[in-house]
C-alpha cells in the first residue's frame, strides 16, 4: 500500500463557528499522532481558528493557509478559507453568520471532494434551522443534503461505536409522518444498504441484522398496529430471500433492555429517536454518525453545537476523534475491498 493511501486527505468542515465545533477540532488535531494517519484539511477560516486557539490557550495546534494542493506535508493542519470577510464570532450564540459560514464550509468541501482533492469528509456540528436560511427551507440536515449532492435518492444514516451500530429506516421527518413513510421496499432497501456497508466499510463478512418494530411490543401480533405484519415482516422475509441474515421485528424496549443488541452486527430502527435514544444512552461520548450508501465517506460526531458549553474549554473531542478514525478506516477498507 503506497503512502498516499496510508494517509488519506480528510476534509473537516468547521460547522457553526459559535458552537463547540472549532474547539473540538482544535483539541482533536493537537495530538501529533493524528498526522501519521491522515492529512487533515479544515474548511473554515484561519481567523476563526486563531480566535479559538488564543481563547483555549492551545500552543500545540499548528495550521497554515492552504495555497498549493501540491505542498501538503508536515505535522500540521491545512486550512481552506471559506470566509472572505472578517468573521463575527459570538461564542455560544445562535446567529445568522453561524448558519451562513457553516453552509459555505460544507459546500466548498463537497466541491473539493467531487474534484478529487479530498478522500473523505468529517462534518462538525451545525444548527440546522440557521443553515436552512441559506440552503433553503427543504434543508433537513447534513445527511439529506449530502445525499442529494451525491445524486442519490436514498442513503442510510448510521450511528456506530464499538458497542453497537444502528441504522435508520427514516431520518429527519415528523413523528406523525413515520408510519405512512414506511413501505416494504424502503425497509428492504435499507436492510440491503446496511448489509453492504457492514461488509465493505466495516469488514464484517456475514453480518447479522436485527430489525425493530414500529409499535409498542412490535405490534403484539396486530393488536397494537398492523405495520409489523403488513410492512416490516414482508421486508425481513424479502431480505432473507436475498441471503441477508435478518431477524425481527423486535420490540425496541426489550431489545435494548435485555442486551439482545449485543448479538447483532447491525440494527435497523424505524425512526430517528427509536434508534438514537438508546444509542446515545449507551455510546454518547464515542458515538459516530456515518452516512452510508454513498461514494463519499462522510462521518460526524453524534452530538450538536452545544452552545451552552461553547468557549468554556470543557467540550470533549472524543466523538469527533472517533469520527476521524472511522473516516480513515472506511477509506482504507473500501480501497482494500476493491
């Protein structure tokens, strides 16, 4: 394996400049051992990084403005300036600029990935409502926006840690739209995407996948709802007919409460909170959000902007670091599996 493959170029979006994004990026990249594994490239602003570097009194973090893509070398981070003007920083506050700069950072990084300049994307937390003011009201989050950019109809939001991996059949939609959004072919497609990702991205040869029910007690044989019988079970049968080891549907409370999840390589939840509440309860500090099913490798920490602790030098970079490590691993796994 050559040196370029050993050290993939990881683009890192700065996220909301008033949240904890800049802080956890600086903390993560203050460890020189990172540079033996990858070449980090931040999409943001040298001025913003200088502001937070001084605030945190961090002398270990080294960065330079990226002017020549042919000169990426040394134990330092390179920065692509996406903000031309002097950025107004209001630590811990929701501001229009926070959404504007986050959106500009994301778009610049995506363009550079499309042009082959970076190998993967690590996104710092954003405020979705602020970004939507610039991206348009249809903006629902990183996952949906990046999926559209990659010209795909569907992707799979995966939350993963050493303890468990949870995928979502539906992402950021209102609760009153979940049941009507679930179709057998959608669930089968998500199971297939989860199976493919576990094999190619995580190197699990014969994944075992658990599927959760929608209703309490997984419908109780139709007593508490018909979705399990009419939608979820047919999808599971379809997946098994395709050679995918798929089991369920399981009642989510008992499934996690009795540690049944430890017997599976991947879990498909029907909706956002059904999957994320148990995941974050079990793996909040080390959890990673991975957008599976795309040519682009995109990861992020599993937390938000945390305005309430921004600038106080107490935010943990652990989830951000794990997201970086996962991006590196998946880039290498995909190359090896080819």
